[in-house]
C-alpha cells in the first residue's frame, strides 16, 4: 500500500506533517509513504529519523492558502497538491492526504485525479462532532455549491458506504438536511432528492433539521454544498463565540479563575468531544481514487489519524463498493 | 394607533399574551389594543384588570402548532391568525402580533394580508444575537425556501430600512450570506444577487461567511429562506447543545457545583446576550401592513417588547419608506 502525503500544506507545515508521517511510517511498516515537499525544507526535518518506508518525493512549488484555486493548480503543476492528485490518477499511489488549500485540493481532485465513473460531482465529507461522541458524516460541504437532486442521491450512496466501511458504522442512518422534518418540506431540490434517496439501498431516515443535527439523529447528513458549508462554518462560529465568551468570564477575577480550575477537567472532556482531530480528515468522495483533506490546523496527531483513515479507505475498497452499488441502482 | 394581538398563540398562551397586552396597554395609552381570542378563555384572565384601551375581539377557532399551515388557514377562517391578518389587510388595525404557528402566520400574511406592491416575496426577519450585543437582522429565514436574485435584492432593501427605522441602526451594514468573502463566490443566485445589491441605496459590505456572522460583521444579513433557516436552527442547536453539556459538567460533583455558583453571575450576563426576548419578534417584511411573529416561547416581557417594536414599525412608516426606495430604484 502506498500513501502520498503533502508535507507543505497546513498551518503547522512542514514540521507537523513530517512528524505525523514519521509516526505513521513507524506504526504501519506495510505502507510505503511518499512525502511530497520541497527538498531543502523537508530534508533537514527528516535527518536521521526517516524510516525505510518513508521517502521524500521532491516538488518545486507550493500553493498558498490565499491563492485562487483553479488558477493556482493550472499554474503550479509541480506543487505538492497537483503532484499528489496526479499520483492518485496514475495509480502510482493508493491515496493522497493534504492539509493545504481546500479549494485547490478540490479543484485538483476534480480536474487532475478526475471523477469515478457514475458520479457526476465529488463531495467533500467531513465528520461533524455530535453530542453522543459518535460523529456524523456531512456531505457535501462545498466541493459543489450548487447541486441537482441526482447529486444528492449520489452523496447519500457514497456517504453511506464510507460511513460503514471507514467509520465502522453499521447500517448508517442517512438523513437529508431540510427545513422541516415532514416529507414534502423544503425546496424543489430537497423534495426531489427525498424521493430519489428513498429508492437507494441505504437506511434513509428522512429529513433532518439543522437544530437536531448535533444530537446524533443520523450518521450521514446529505446536503447541497452551499447549505453544508453554511452549516459547517456556522457550527464552528457559534462554538468558538460561546467558548471565547466563557473563557472571558472564567478569567475575570481571582475567584472565577479558581472556580474555572475546578471545572477544567470536565471542560476538557467536553472539548475532546468537539475535537475534529480525533475524527481524521474529510474525504473527497466520488473521485477515481482516495483523496483526503486534513484540517488546516492539523498537528502530527491529526496527520496520523488521517493516515489511519486513508488505510481503511483503501483496504475496505470503498471505491469498488460505490461502483457496485451504483450499478445495482442503475439496473433498478 | 391600533394593534391586534393574538391571545391564543405561543407556548405560554393565553396567560402570557394577556399579561403582556395588559402591561403594554398600561404603558401606551395612545394605543388601542385588540386582543384576539376565545371569549371563555380570555375573559377570566382580563377580569378586573383590563385597561380601557384594551378590548377583547372574540374568535371561535385556534390554529395549533402542529397544523399544516395552508390547510389550517383555509379551514379556520375565524382563527386568531386569520382574523388578525384580515384586520391588517382591511386597515382596521395598524399592526398584528402573533406567537402562534409560524407557518400559518406566514401563509396568512401572504394569502390574507397580501404583499405590498413592488415586493415579490415577503421575508421573515428575526434578530440574531451577536457577540457585541448589537444584534443582526437576518432575512429570509424561511418564508420562502427558494429565492431568485431579485428577491434577495428586495430583502436587502427592506432589511436595511427596517434596521434603521425600527432597530435604530444608523446606515446599517448589509451583508450577503455566502460561502466565501470574495466577490464571485457561491452559487448563480448569490453571484447575481451580489451584483444587484451593489446598485441599491444601502450600505453593502459584500459577502459574509456563516463563521463570522455572530461577530457582528454586518447589521443585516441577506439570504434565501432555506439557508437562513439552516443558519437559524443550527445556531439554536449548537448553542443549546453546548450549554446543556456545560450544565452537566457544572452539576457533576459538590465542588463543580460550588465553582459554578461563583461563575453564575458572569454566565447570566452571557445568557442575556443570547436572549431573543430582548430583541422582540420577527417582522414579516414585504406585506401590505405590519405583521410580527413573536417567538413561540414568548413570555409577557417578550410580548411587551413585540408591541414596542410594532409601534416603531408603524410610527416610523417603514412600509412607506420601502415604497419610496423601491420607486427610486426602479427609476434608476
């Protein structure tokens, strides 16, 4: 098994990427790691600690977080993101992981790696934290701002298979993000998608409202990329705002600081529920090979978890299973 | 000035509605209050305390929270919601406030009160709490799940005028909910709406991401009803989930209970920032007269604030101002 890792992308790159890769290479000796990065920056970090199954794959360019995605991938053919997606396309590696520019990775996934047959649009599918600690796969959160009903149907199928094979959920409950729980609610898009998802070989639990999403009412939440992105960023924003405000209250006086110290262990256990790092990265589902977006703020631990996830993605043959189910659906 | 109040709608109806109405009638002696409710239930509550400027307007039916909106308003012509909207249409009152079935109120607003000329779709416009305590008007949150660019343009215009006249914001900053801040981001809808809003006589600050919305980066946030509803319900859901979790932590042991007691005053001040009741109800903008949706869980204080808001809506001639600006925009 061969996994390519982008050493240049993410807030803590390249150090955290290299550390995570070294840790993963030591853990899984059956995997051959291709670390994509600029030689002069990566070589010193590897010095003396590179396991035999990890090798540097030099690239000469880097796509920054602020760069316009499509232009960047067209101009920087030798960047870690473009090269990684190319290696997946050419089957020279079995998966690619990057914590870099999300838009550029989505664009390179679509334009360089390419879609798998039968899928019109790939979807970005992160795991949201839920109050029960189980997590929920949400797709799409922005690979395609606009969606047609058949795209949502494909998301439902891909999400269900991924949740079962990689996240280890038995008979994942698939929900459709909507503005009411009754059938017939929402837009023309959600109404038609509801009807289409009903005919899939998935455990469809119907419409799910944003209010209930965090409470673990489904394992896979299907939505168009615009709504999914709103949901993702609003969840981050509200949680951040509340926690900031609490922190300010906790440090206001000596007494509140003491009180906060007593509460700290409990709050930490809560923070770990909300911690995306435990949940690994977000796969781009619907491509011809596995491409995984690790969170921009990934540390070595998050990189390690993303590798674990990529292994399962490959081993459990997620893409073949999607193929098979698509064919079964087409045959009716 | 005449204001109609639905005594039958809301979780704490009719008691809280009657109490709020009595308080408002005592405060504003220049307002004539029409309390719409079932005589046998309202009369005992008013006994001996009804101010001279408050009179019971008997109705024989009530629309429940679970009823299908359009069917309910067609069948129950003598319900408080339908009668209230009818009174606004006939100019027999200057405004109508209800904490009842939101869908039924939106349907009756559209089908009974009717749209004002020049507006294609009314919008439901609640005030979201923001971290700076200022609040932000969001429209639409679900009166119309689907929107065309010209609808978003009309929302921007109506929202700006309402924020200025009723919420007292000078030169309100109008933002467009989108999945990126740069111009050209998002769907065909947001791209076209961006272009159209730029030509309005409003202070347009461009695209706003859901992550930043709570931080007070704009005063009026424009979006289609589906996205707005997702934003509203997700904000409620995330805040509720986090606060529940904190409460569980705070009551775990004797020590954490003591610690929580020290922190209580600060947490209370935080809770008041998040309290919708201070912000009054959500107007249905774009109708031929003022109709206000008070929160379903409104207590007497929330009803009182909704009346204050209705007074401003009428006094500041919001609808005439919208008319004037629409004409100015049409003349180019």
